[in-house]
C-alpha cells in the first residue's frame, strides 16, 4: 500500500490568504467561462425548430446534430485530460474558448445540413477540451478539503448558462433569426473569453495543494493507476445516467413546449430557463453539503437523491399543463443537482493533482456518452411514438443510476490513490475535522 503523504499545508496567515484569493479568483473566471460554454451550447436547442424547418429535417435528424457534437466532445475527454496534465490548464482554456467561439459563428453560416453537421463536430472538439482543463485549473489552485465546494460553485454555471441562454437567445432569434444569433454570440464569447484568461491566477505551489511533501516527493499514483481505477469508472457510469437526464431535457424541452404545448418562442425561453436557474443554487448547496457532511459517506446522500429525481420525472409525465410540466422538471433537476456534486467532489478530493485532468476527463467521458446518445435516441422516440415516450426513457435511466450509485465508494481511501495531504492535528483550517479513512 502506498504511503500517505506527510501533512504539509502551512498554518500561517499569508499562505491561507493566498490560497483563499487564488480560489476565489479561479471560481469567478471559471464560472464565467463555463457560462459562455453553456450559452453557446444551448443556443442550438432554442434554434432547432427553425433549423429543422429551414433544412426540412425531422426529429431524428435534428437529434443527430446534438449527437454529433456530443460524440466528438466525448472522444476529446481523455486526450484533453492528458494535455492538461502535461502542459497545464491555462493555455488550453484560452485555445478552446477562442475555437468554440469561431465554430459558434460558423454554425450561423452553414449552407446545408451536411455542412452544419461538420461545424457541430468541430464545435464539439473545441468545447470537449474545456472540461478537463477546467478541472485541472481547480486542482492546481485549491486544496483538497475545499474542492467539493469550489467545484460546486464552478459547476453551478451548468445551470446558470442554460438558464440565461433562453432569455438571451429567444429574443435574438425573434428579432434577427437563428443565423444572426449564432454570429452575435460568437463575437461576444470570444471577447469575454480573452479577458477571463488574462484574469486567471497562477497555480498554487504543490506544497499548498497537497501534491508534495516537505521532502519534495510527489505522486501517490501513476497515470495508469488512475486510468485503471474501477472506482472512478463507477462514478463515470452514474454520471452517464444523470447526464442522460440533463442533456435530454436541455435538448428537447424547448421543442416540446413549442410544438406540443404551442407556446411562443418568448414564453418557451422563460419556461426553459426556470429549471436551469434553480439548479444554480442547488449545485452550490450540493458542493457545500458534500464538503461539510457527506465527503466520507456519499451513498447516504446520493442514492436517495437520484431515486427522488426519478419520482419527480415520472410525475412530470403526468403534467396537464406547461406550467405543471415545468414545476416537476424544476424539482427533478434541482434535486439531481444536489447529488451531482458528490460525483465530482469525491474524485476531485481523491485524485492526485498531477493527474486531475485525465481523471476528471474519464469521469466526464461517462457524462458525454449520455449526451451523445440521448438526443438521437429521444428524437427517434419522438418521431416514432411521442414526447411522453422520450421523457419516459429518462425515468428509467435515472432509476438505474440510483442502483449503480449503491456501489460507489464512500470515501477517498477506497480509490487506492493514497491519502490526500491534510493539515497536522490541531491546526484550524476552517474546515470540518475529517473522519478516519474517509476525509480527503
């Protein structure tokens, strides 16, 4: 068994102040960058009915646009994680943001459905390199004890971006059409992205992030250990189940509200925004709850949360109005986002910082497999049966996720990567004292 690292986090005000400043600025930069990511990504969902009408394509072909993006995105996770570990996060963050902004603009210029498929594939490659670089940036700039909370705040953008996107995109489409909307967002995203990259702080020294002991020794685990970790692949499987839910709803709820509930594009934008905006708060809360109470017993929290999500999805299928549908959808996504931070928080605590990029790339690959499958499969179900059948699929897959979650490890020790460095006993770091064998 690998030796645990000697605790190294210094209990001195300058070190704690630097750690705090770095974490806060990193959170601000990454939340805004992820927000741009999700706004650009969500725009296709709002524009899809108009794209379908212009190119004369059905729901299955529309689903292929989502799937093309997500499949390429998926294939980029492990290579991007390796590159982030090898070269650091900073350069990759800038390159990916500029590239995906360019492909956002090219989406609005596509002259054929085939051309649109190619552009969405390139867009997927650009955005697919962003998550591993983002998680690597967090690992380089935070300490293990706070990574669940920090990751929760950063990932709240996964609700905030899709939440504000309909409020931005729907009026733009109504005023200028779907093509001009993509061009406008591309220009704004690139400008903001360069500014954010300039504000990203330098990584903390390894003695502050728990990657080295005072003698300068580093890794507790090799890259091969991470790639072969059965525990990490279990997390990827549960994230696959949860992301089937999120990607499925993001992809098809706007079309459902427009075509089945016969709402206007503006009203659709408002109702599509509400569930995602609610997840902003629940995602942050989930990260804090993980760090404070559940970092060494995540099954106690995650399994009931996922099961309850499936219940509210089932109720969503019985909705008699667009408002009732949105209420059940909002509760389901809000509950799901509470538990999602267990899926990110525990691996972020357990993974050695030097392999955080590829490790979190593995985890995110599970989610992106779901994002590749669900839009196409749900589009087929809508074409062949109904939206009820498509949303019903999400009930089944979410319930299956609750079953797999019963097999997840409870704490970091079960990953076998070695213990994460901790402050010596008696030092006050502002965090809850860890439990034996479970605290990161």
